[in-house]
C-alpha cells in the first residue's frame, strides 16, 4: 500500500509568487496534518483536519496561507504571496484516528521543500 | 505551556557503539509518547509508541523507556550502524485533544 504522497518534492520560486502543495494521505486515514519544518527543528503544526473539517488551524498564518481538504481525502496547502521566511519543508501526515486513546500511528510524507528567492 | 526538550542536540559516535538519547516533557494530560527517526531529506518514520502503562518498548536495536512520573523518556540504540545516522524526534501526544508536541530532535552521526 502506498504511503502518504506529497508533491512537488522541491519548489523554487521568487518572493511574492504563489505556490501550492498537494498531499494524498493513506487510504482510510481520516486525520490529516500539515506541518512546517525548518532546518534542525521539529515539525510545527499548521493545520489538522478530521475528515474535511479543519479542527485546528490556530497556527496557520491566514493572511497568506490557505488549505483545503475537499471530500475528506486529498489536501492542498497554498501560500500566496510567498515570503523569504517561508523557505522550509512542508510535511503532510495522516493517521486513522482510534476512539479515545489517540494511539493511531502517524505516517509522514517525504515533504515538499520550498525555497523562496 | 506544553514542551518537549531533547538532549543532546547532536551526538557523534563510532560505529558499533551504543548511545542513549533523552527526552523530557511537560505535556499534560498525557496520552502517549512517540520516537521518530528522520533521515536527511525524508519524512519522519515511527520507531515506537508508548502509553502511560508501558515503561519499555523495543524495536530491533532501538529500545525506548518511559518514566511517566518524572516525565522522561530515553531512546537507546545498541550496536550502532552507519544507517542510524539521522535525527531522532520525541513527540508527546496530549490526552483528549490529541495534540502532538514535537521536540527539536537529536542529530546523531555514526562514523566508521
């Protein structure tokens, strides 16, 4: 079975340009996360979806970032316009939420590395 | 504020040697603690998941321990191999809202 698939793997753009990242989670996983990871740091949550509902987007910079998860499967993360400080790796992760325990294993994609010039 | 602190930040050891990575957390209420391995340029991969009642769990040469009273965990790597070179990230999951709090990771380098 395929894991979490992200594209593109690498993207180089000039500042003020828009960019979009796509994530296809593992089949049947109802919880989907977008994380931002800077070099040498742990991932930081941008947004979490339960099915198609964004249940935690408190850390998403809504002036320039947007995300959607139509039909509760694939998701896209968009930045418009991009700034120099947005250069980072954008990780998508998914898991099958189990009732109560929260112990469902979390699977990450390979990430999309963004460079803003 | 929920926090996860890892030490050391980086570690270099000779191939074949053992090492131990540390994770201290202040996350409450606690649900479970996870260790991930992240190779350079790749996404994190799960090594272990430990709940409140588990104080040790092994995955091949990796052994994680958990002391829920002192809120500490360790990851012990036995007979290190060159392929163990990676960042190791400790993640603590909150009970209820299932929020994940990530540590900044320990960068491990194995040299021949």
